[in-house]
C-alpha cells in the first residue's frame, strides 16, 4: 500500500500554501489530493483582499501585514505572480476620531494605515460618493490579489520542491483507529499517511464525518456580482469598503461582494443553482451605483453564488485536536482565510512537522470546540 509522510486534503489556498511550505521545508513525501482541480473550491471566488485589520490580537493583526508583504515581494519570496492590485483600501467612518483610533491600532502592528479627511479621500478616489461619512481610513499600501493565480503559483512552487499534486483525486473515506488516521481512500487506491491536513473549506465537515469527527462548520451564502466600468472610469480604483466591498478586478471590472449573515442563508457548497437570489444582486447594484455614480453607465455582467465555511464564532479551526493524533485541521475560515493562509503557510508547515507552533493563535485553535 502507498505511504506518504503528509497528505494534504483540499487544493484551495489553505492546502496549496501548506503543501508548498511542507515541500520546501523537506517534510518528505508530500501529497496533495484535490477532488477536482486546484482552486475549484471557494478560494478562486475570493475577493482576496488584504485589509490590515486592527482587531483581535496583535499576532493576528501582524499576520495580515505579513500577507501584504508576501504579496508585495511575491516573485522573490514564492515565485510566480499573484496579480497584486496595490491600489489601496478605502474605508469610511462616521467621525475623524474613530478613523484615527482605527489607524493607530493598525499602525501599531505594522500597517501603513492613515486617517484622512473627506477632501483627501476625494483626491484619492475622485469618483467616490462619500455622503454620510465624517472621515476615511486609507490602507494605501495594500489591495487585493488574483486568487487563482496565487494558488497556481504556490502549486508550481510546491511541485518544484517535489510535492505531488493530484487533481481529480477525492479522498472518499478517512479511516481512523486507535486515536489516529490509519488510511485514506481515493479512487486511485489507499494511502497510509504519516500526517493528514484537512483543508477542504466548506466541505471539511462532510469529509471528516467518515473519521467519526463532527466539525462545527455551516456553509453560509455569499453573492458575487460583476460590473464593467464605463470607458472614462478612474484608472486605479482602490478597494472601496462601504456597505459592501467594491473590489477592482481585471479588464476594468468590479466585483461586489454581498455576504450578509442576517438573515443567515445556509447552503450546500455544491449548489445545483449557483446564481445568488435577486435581492443580493439588487443590493450590489444599488450600492455600486450610489457610491460610484459613474457606474450608472457601467454594465452588470452576471453574478454567482458561493459560500463561507462558517463556524459558530466565525473563527477558524486550526491545529491538532483530541483523539486524532496525526490529523491537523485548517478549515472553517468563515470568509477571512485567504490572506491569513498566505501568511500562515510557513508557520503551519512547521507546526504540522513539529507538533507545536511558536505563534499565539489561541482564538483560532480547533481545540476550543474539539478538545486538545
Ligand atoms: C466571495 C468570497 C470573498 C472572500 N473574500 C476574502 C477576502 O477578501 N480576503 C480574505 O482573506 N478572505 C476572503 N474570503 C475567504 C477566503 O477566500 C476563504 O477563507 C479561503 O479561500 C478558504 O480556502 P480553503 O482552501 O479553506 O477552501 P477552498 O478554496 O474551498 O478549498 C477546499 C478544497 O477542498 C476540495 N475538496 C472538497 N472535498 C474534497 C475531498 N473529499 N477530497 C479532496 N479534495 C476535496 C475542494 O474541491 C476545494 O478545492 C472570501 C471568500 C469568499 C467565498
């Protein structure tokens, strides 16, 4: 029977970054099993923004800044191209003191955020309608990446370090016995793993079930609408984070994310109907036309439905858990995992190999639900 030192299940941003760093660190035979193709899950639908949040813990805020630094030096650090649109992120605030407080918290952790007046914001993004706001927060040195290209670059790098990337290879059963994963079934045969990384995003709870493991993950509905900019539109639009995230995209497009969880709409990650409901499209259209009035002359180009892998507290399930000594969880990112996976891949590869991490990731440990 085939053996492998580490089997990574799932070829999204989590699985590809971890596979890259495991292979680079010399973790032995590393096999990534992806049921379809690399990036065929929710990662390629991602806005892939890199906001440098000032919330939660300092460690977590610093990880967002680290992701931005990796994007900025991607060809040197990882190799390949991540398609970084570094046009900034512009957030609106009710009052200047609130924007200044948020900027100070972000700067403390290495971000280049700054509070600006509405006049300055208007200079930065002349097309934006800032009504209702009192000030703005500008993350000038960041933006968003091309999620698909980023994953393909990690995979190319992983292959160059010797990892085996197996597409169209679903793991159909996880056999657990005596407190460890003994065997994985795939259509190509069984694999006896040294360690297993479960990185199946909104499919993770289904894949884990065969090992007798109940993961608290519930996919929630997200709509993504695409709009073409009119010909005379501003050249370098930042991400404009207002009621919704308005994200610049290739070929003079915007994608607008609609991810309201109230009311929470639960969906299957493999929907038969991948179109979002009309109310989501109406809302994205109303917001983009009001906030960027020139977009009244833009073109709606379609929308699709995808999902987040939500946990009860909207924080990920990371690390080793009780009763499964060789199973590492990295899932349940609840809509925020792209940048953090890029930043964490190297740390997590070390954690997988050595059994412990140097980072204080307490709010994110899977053991908070599943025991240590
Ligand atoms: C619309 C949208 C916008 C977002 N915007 C941002 C953002 O701006 N910034 C940010 O940081 N995050 C963002 N996120 C969140 C981020 O994209 C996700 O947290 C992240 O991409 C999840 O990656 P993943 O690898 O866990 O999951 P996925 O990309 O879903 O990968 C899971 C993979 O597992 C595979 N799989 C499933 N079952 C099996 C099996 N049995 N065997 C083998 N393979 C299997 C699937 O085919 C899939 O490829 C957004 C998410 C969405 C949906």
